[in-house]
């Protein structure tokens, strides 16, 4: 695996592979890697070269969030990626990604959806995500980029951004990787203490129950969302939201319509903000 730190080297390596007829897929990450990331790398490898970026992006954290204490261990991450078969690691510093600084620089924002759901609780978050992912895609120009489905709203927003800006990169959805008890793997799970860790799978269980009730024909979405949030609250979570939406564009579902729906939730458990979702066909 090649490790590069500059935009020029990252682009040059991707171009070399592409000129040799190989397809390159980027897996953008913030490091603190785990099995779920490796599954995305394996998915990338199926169609050619797997490039991974590691950059803890300051612009997607609000003041007071966990930017400072976000786990960083580049050596351990690189070792895991080598083991997992990645071909390229791009690990730039902030000056490579934001050469003009973090403040007086161009921002990329998908309006509307970026202010809803997680965006209602983390107002600048998605503008930070789109601003950094646009840069990473344009710097490296891979053939495809994989984003895990656990961050469902992020995936939908990034699809929109790539489409709106005509960025010539295919957006590929990666699977959610779960622990044996159902908890979606996340770098932030390490903020959970032992008791919280035991409780954490309830988030997924509650979403599955909601999906089951909807499949059986329940259509009072507001009641379902409120009951799910109340159940989480009783058990010690502090939910930001539970919401039923259309899977394609995260618009509100029509009670009578068929199609793909998603139930999304974000809830605090101690110092960890957990997010999860269940997608199902109605
Ligand atoms: O999902 C993440 O890890 C981040 O939001 C991403 C896409 C790497 C952008 O910083």
C-alpha cells in the first residue's frame, strides 16, 4: 500500500492506475478504522484499486463537539488498511485540503436536506461534509467513491452534491456492518462505557420494531416516531429524533404510497451520539 500526503501524489497515483485501465474506488474516512471500514475497502477492491483517505475534517465539527478528542492513530489505521488490502492511503494535513485556510474558503452546501434530521441538531455539519468530500473527489478524481449506509442522510446529501456539481465520480452505497448484538459499528462506539455498550443495541432493535409495525400497515408516523423516542428515553438514551422518511430523497412518506422507506434515528448515550437506520420496501 502506498501512503501519500499531498494532493499531487494522490492524484498522480490514481491517474497512473486509470491510464493502465484500472478502476479506482475511494473510501473517504476520518480514520479510527474498524471492521465496517474494511468491508468498504473489500467492496472497493472487487472492482479494482481501493484508495482510502484519512482526514479528520475540522469543518464538520461544531465548537464543543468531539473534534479534539476524535481518535487519531495513523499508524494503526495504516496497518489495518495494509492487512485489509487497500492500495493507496491518502492522509493529507489540513493545509493540503484547505490551502486557503478554514474560514475564508469556498464552501459547498446542499440546501434543504442539510438542515433536517441530523442537520437540525448539527447545523454546520453537512456543509462541512460536502465541502471536504467535494475537495477529496476533485483532488483524486477516482472512478467511484463508497459511503457507508449507516450515515444515511450523508449518503443522500452526497449523491445530490455529486449530481448537482456534475462531479464525474460514481457514488456507491456501502453496507452497514453490525456487531453480533446489532449495534452498528462506529468509531464513536468507543466513547461508550460498559453499561452503555450493553444498552446501545436497543437503538437498532427499536428501529426494527418500527419497521415491523409499518410493514403491518401502521400509518400514524408521528405517533410511531414519538413512541420510539419515548422508549429510548425511558432506557437512558437522549434521542435527537426518530423519523420515517422516503428512502430515495428523505422526503416525508405518503401513507398510501408504496416504495422504499427508511426509519432513521440519532440518540445520545452518554458521550456517544449514535445514529442508525433501517431501510425497507413498503
Ligand atoms: O463519514 C465520514 O467518515 C465523514 O463524514 C467523511 C465522509 C469521511 C467526510 O469527512
